[in-house]
């Protein structure tokens, strides 16, 4: 078997094993509700609505995503656990998880060490690259118990460039931009409706 074919086969088997492990970590009730043609890409288990039960954030990828140009959207689903233990799909957004070609190079979502963070009723989608370009794009949502949904809270975009300062001890990168967009309380935007500009 040619060396290139063996490496390609090994990479495909590794990707399949990783996706199978991610799927195995999700409850069967959640897996049954995933849209046809999609696989779990990343997930986070947390109490997203403050009711004391374990909910899930699940980022999806289309089967065969790597072979498609341009890369397809990656939906982010919120599943909430009900009192009877079953999971209900509560919300979907197709714009906050960046695609592999949204960063110019690398993959801004899967190359992140921690693609999600959650604390209390807040969760953040953490996109970023550090291969040639260096930037982060964090989008935070909060659960509003009165509306019984998640609302856009804040977006933080930071970027850096290689530092040309030859001084000993100079940082390798220097920050070039720091932009924060906060939600307008007079015009709340739900998780499902949010589109980064």
C-alpha cells in the first residue's frame, strides 16, 4: 500500500475515532435529535439555564466537511434537560461557531484549546487562531429566566501581530486591536437570532 494512501487512511480512521468518542459522550436522547447529515464536533455539559440539571452545548459539522468548499456552516445547538431526564432542543444558531475558512488560515473553532466556557447562566463560544495571524473572537450569551431563552451579552475581539522590537525580553506578540461589543438592553437579541457583524 503506498505511503500516502496509508497516511490518508490513518488520518481518516483517527478522525472517525475522535467523532465516535464525542458522540459516545452525548446522551442517546441528544444524539437522536441531531439533524441528518451532521456529526458532533465539540460539546460542553453545563447547567445553562440555572435549573440545576445538566444541559449540553453541541457544535456540529457536516459529514464530509473537509472536502467541501466553501466550508459549510457549523450549527450550535442548546439541549436542556427536562424534569423527566429527557433532553429538549431549546435553540440553534448557525453563525457563532466559525468555519474552518473563516480565519483565513487554520480553523478558528477546532484549533482553540477550549472552544466553550460556561459559568452560571453565561456561556461563551471561543473562536481564535494563532498560526500566522493571531486573534480571538469570543461571543457570550446569558440565560434570561423571564424570557426563558438565551440572549446575546457581549462579543470581545482581540488581535495581535508579531512584535518587531529587538530588545531582549520583548514580548513575541503585541496587541493591535481590542474591541468589545456589548448588548443593547433596549433591543435584546436572542441566541437563535444573533449574527456577528
